[in-house]
């Protein structure tokens, strides 16, 4: 079971002593990037090792456990880099926090960074994914999170059924207060019509699930590595659509990806439905500024 591969400790001291030796402690701690939802810090240890720390309230410990499982799943495909998960843990006491320790990465990009990223992501999407979901073809071994939002991963045989019931429908339910009666009817029509818009993939793919530029870093080999997954098994084009939502990647990335794994015809007509999931999630997490973008897509597919 993937989740059992990551050790969990009941204090930072226990974690450091177990992983690095009984004499090792923290000698420097400074803020680091990657702290949108969590506190992120770079720790330098007394033996010279640097590690990346993410911390949150103890109540949010399941976010780190899910992240560790997602990173481990991606690593198991042996296609694209992810930072090694050192451990999860919780500090004791009433005010104790939850934490996640990861391998710290730094380095410059290689000259074929985007082309290699496209090919490696395609390889991840082509890797066997059956071990990551039980009782169906689509879903995941556990529910997890998209940012701070809960993400249902119940197993389904149908991709369109999964995306309707486990992606769009829960987000529409959470966002119900933003819609008037007409808006709710149009949202319902989007769900009712979804089988006429989406296609079943050629094969199920392990997805990163939240693939925008902020979740791609440069690894120690100079190539793109993935962080902060919202992993599940689904249609590869869902990951590709997410890369295009907030600015997109260079053309070299998309060209290399499609040379390795051509997209099914009609992807452009489906892309906004995949965007709708992420925009609804942003609406539910960050507020009404995302409502106009949501409604434009609801009008398109449910008007």
C-alpha cells in the first residue's frame, strides 16, 4: 500500500533523530516559496543537510498524508521526478502543528527543459495505472485534496460518470449559494449533458490533478519535477487542460507531449469543462471573483 511507505512521527525531534541521527538538529530556518496554503520553510540541519518543511494546523494533517501518497504514486511510475518524501508528522500538545518533510531541490534548468517535461508527462500518462484505484478504472485509492478543497475519488468504471459525480457535482453543490434559480438550472444541464461532451480515454492515466506552473519545479537533474499533487486516475487531457488555465506552458512543451501521446480529436471543445472544475474550486475557496469565469462556461455547455 503506497500510504504505508511514508513514516509518520509524533514530533519534529523524533523525525530528525530517526532520519538523520540522534545528534542532528535544526540550525537555521527561513521562509521558502510554496506557502499558498501552508507555511513553507527551508531547514538547514547541523550535519549540513537541507530539507523542505511544510507545516499547517494539526487538523490539516490529512492534507500532508494525501500529498505524500500522491507523490509516491507519481514516483512509482518511474517517468518524472518528484521530491522524495521524508516523513509526515504532528507536534505534540494543544498548539502542535502537522508537518511534511521533503527532499530539498535546487539547480538550474537544462537546455531542453520544456521538451523533456512534455515527453516525461506523456510517459506518466501512458504508464499502467490500475494499481492506484480499486473497484473501478477511474478514481484513486483514497480521497484527497485540490488545494484546501476536498476531492472525492470514489472508483468508477466510466470517466464521464466519474468526472460528473466526483468532480463537477460536488463543486456545484458547494457553490450553490452563488447561483440564482436560472444558474442552478443551467448547472444541472451541464451535468445532464456531460456524456455528450466528454469522451472516454483510450486508457486510464495517473494524473497530477493540479498541474499549473506553481506545481512544477526544477529538479536536481535540471529537468521539471512535480510537486503538490491532487493525484487520481482519469483522462490525460484533464491534466493538459489544467496547464492551459493560468497562463499555459511554452509551445515546446505541448509539441513534445503531442508527439509522444497525441490527444484525441475534439480536445479543444472539451477543455473548458475541465477548466470548470478548477474554476469552481477556486470559487469555493477564494470567493466570487471567479464567478464570471464559471458562468461563461456554464452558459456554454448548459445554456
